[in-house]
């Protein structure tokens, strides 16, 4: 019985040794920088560094654009206020005098000025066909 236990113990230790050898070979291939996972990790690390630099440049450009846009917005608001004041001051100007008052020799025209024209509104009833279709 002791002999069988010793044989099983030797077989188990031999199996564990083979398993450890296989794992060590896989780990060596895994960590090589040229062909294994180590190379992929090194490449990805370099790409992350490049992307970080590109992100910082983009962030700087975006901040510059935001500041420029803010300055332009402030300028635009100032110009809009100035234009509002100019338009409001136009209402204070006197009405232009008509031609007949300036030069009595000027011929009178048949057309009345736009301010004196009367607007005409025409209402039309919808045809019966459209009313029936709507019902």
C-alpha cells in the first residue's frame, strides 16, 4: 500500500513539474517585447502617450476658440445695443416734407403717398367641395 502511495506521489510531482515547465514557457513567450503580449502592451502604451499629447493640443485649441467666440459675442452684443440706439434715434427725426410743399412748380402726381393709401382686404369663402371633404 505504501508502494502504491509512493508511486502516485511521484507521478503527481512529475505532473506538477511538467505543468510548471509549460507555464514558464508560456510566460516567457507572453512577456517578450517583440512578438508577445509585451510588445502589444508597449505599442498601446506609446499610442496612449500620443493620444494624450493630441488631446492636450485639441483642448488648448478649443479653449482658444471658446475665448475668441466669447470676445466676438461680447462685441456683437455691444454692436447690437448701438444699432438699437441708432434705430431708436431715427424715430426722433422729423418727417420728410412732401415735394409739393418744397417746390410749388412741381407737377402733382396721381399716386398718393404710401401713408395715405388705404389698404383693402378681400375675404373669400371656401368652396362647398372643400367643406364637404372636410366633414
